[in-house]
C-alpha cells in the first residue's frame, strides 16, 4: 500500500469521525477525488472492519447508501482514557485517602476472581492456565500460556490496558498477581514486569 493510499484512507476515516454518515460522493467532493476512487478505498476499509454501510430509505426515489465508522475504527483515534482514570483516582485519594484506592483494587480483584472462577470449574491446573490466558486475551492483554525450561506453567501478557494506572498506582499490579494466584489456587510469581522496564509481564505458575 502506497503512502498516498494510506493518507487517503486516513482522510476518509477522519471525515467520517467528524461528520458521521456520508455518501461516497460527499467524501469525494471534500477530499478532491472521484466517487469511484472513494469507493475503492471504502471497499478496503470495509474489508478491514473499519467502515460499515448504512442504507437510508427515502419516501421517494432510490435508497441512499451512506458510510459510517465501526466501533473497531474508534481505536484508531487518540484517547486519554488511561490518564483520565489516573486523574479520577488521584481525586479519590485527595478526598478519601490513599487506603480507598486499595479498597477499589481489592473490590475489582474480587469481582474478576468470581468471573474467572465461574468459567474454570474443576479443570486441572494446566487447563486453568490456558483458560486464564484466553480470558486475558479477550480483555486486551495479548496474553498467552506456555511452559518454561523447567516445565513450569507460564502466563505472558504483552500488553497492559491499565499501564497508565499501574505506573501511578503500582499496587494495581500486586492485586492482579494476587488475582491470578487466587483464581488458579496456587503460587504465582511475576518474573518480568512492564512497569519495571521489561517489555512484557511474565508470570510463573507453580503447581
């Protein structure tokens, strides 16, 4: 894909973000290319799951075909959710004291533990680790289960959705480690830590 193609598709995405539903003709007129050219880019964006078609039915005449961003496309635009969450937690500390943060993290851990346990049943440890990795993968942690050179089970998380929070409130990581130990009902050690400068978080699960 050329830089020009990438730039045009980005323009289309930004137009839809700012204006909502638009026809190919409207986008072409704004960007300065033909409707056919816009449709070629839209076809690729639809295949990528970033744009969807909406049919607007008129009282008279043919229906109008418009295009909108999908929920998946929202991830392409800057967001400050992490920083906003940090600011809110800092306000809680200021109003209610630092111990309130620990209560919040503990409550979150308890709720997640209940959810995780509900889908694990009486599975053996290796299957519980695999199931936990799949759950965390679905939650955006880019997680995978495996074993180390000694045959111990491992859980690796390549991404951290709460990274901004954990930088400011490192106890968030302590509660996540405790969550894994409680859920798996065994000892869990963290041997790599993104907050400490590693490229990922890696846990060893002892049977």
